[in-house]
């Protein structure tokens, strides 16, 4: 009777290799699909004008003065979404100067006028929440549903502070003398530096910028160099005056030090 041999070790080895090849093939196919989805999303965002790869100083989109750039990568695939300017001390100084100049006019607007600008920015965020959610997913990596949820969450800060802008009340204090009247008048303090993290790239900006603008202050924003793409495009469409909102990105230590030294 013939004997049928079976080498379990070899068969198991072949099975593992076959499985690995299948898994690798699926992985490559998945990455190709992800890459195509990334390219499609970037194209859509470019067409909508929501994808900005420059800094914002004095109401103008600008590159780094020395021309240096850094890559913004899709954390899911590692591919480059776009290049953004690697800004530093000089650009940050100009952003602060621009905000200081804009403060002269923004701080003198009525509370109702500032409220309308913030409300308009809120409306624009909600109108574009699907596309902004895609942008957050591209640069930060969170699921699309959570990213869209962040846009709504972040927009709510503008809605809240648009109303609070009209309620920055002072105080009347009882005086000890009959011919004296004591009162407290709240006034904006100047330029606000806002340094925000990578994990909530939109909502941590609105959380800082909303109350600052509502009070009559202007801002210089430093988003994370990992997630700088959702910062401030819609501020211009909302009617925020040039220089009231500035965005610098790139060399974190230089930008951060310059903001702190100016305080």
C-alpha cells in the first residue's frame, strides 16, 4: 500500500507565507484606495478655497520670508497633503505688529458689530462643516464623523461668544461720598497670542479666538505644525478686518518664544 507523506512544518510555513502575501496585497490595495481618496479630497478642498497652505499676516496669505516649507502629512498613509511655510521670528513679529495695528480699529467697533462678525464666522463653519471635517481627517487622522463633530463643537464657541460680546457689562459700585460715582468699565487689553495643539486643530482655535475677538482684542495664532490647515480661511469671508486674525506656522520654538517675549 502506498504511503502518503505530509510535511506539516513545510505546509504550515507555506500557509503562513500565503496568508502574509494575501494580507500584504490587501494592505497595498487599501493604501492605494486611501491615496486616491486623499487626492480627491485635496482637489475638492482646493476648489472650494478651504485648503490654504500659507500663513495669514495683515489680511494677506504669505509664504515664509526665506522660502522654507514643511510638509503636512496624512497620518493614515504618510503621503504629503501639501507644503506650508516654515515661519519663524520675523514673520511672528510682523503678525504681532499687524494685530497691534488692527487693534486700533477692531477694539473701537461696537459690541454688536463684533458680534455680527463672529456670528457670520459661525454660519460659515456650519455651512462648510462637511468639507472642513474632511480636512481635519486628512491632516489629523480622526474618523470623519468625529471630525465633522469637531467642526460643530468648534463653531459653537463662536455662536456663544457672538452673544456674550453684547453682554460685556461694567459695574456700578456704591461710593462712600455723595459727590462721587464709582464704576468699572471693561476694555480690551490688546493682542492675544493663541498656541493650539494638534488633536483638536479647529475647535481649540475657535475656543481661544472667539472670546478674544468678542472682547475687542486681536489675535496671532500658532497652530500645530502637524495640523495647520483649518486655521483661519473663513475669517476673511466672515468680514473680520485685515490684521485682526493672523496665523503663523512652522518653527514652533521661534514662534512660541516671540509670542511670549512680546507679552
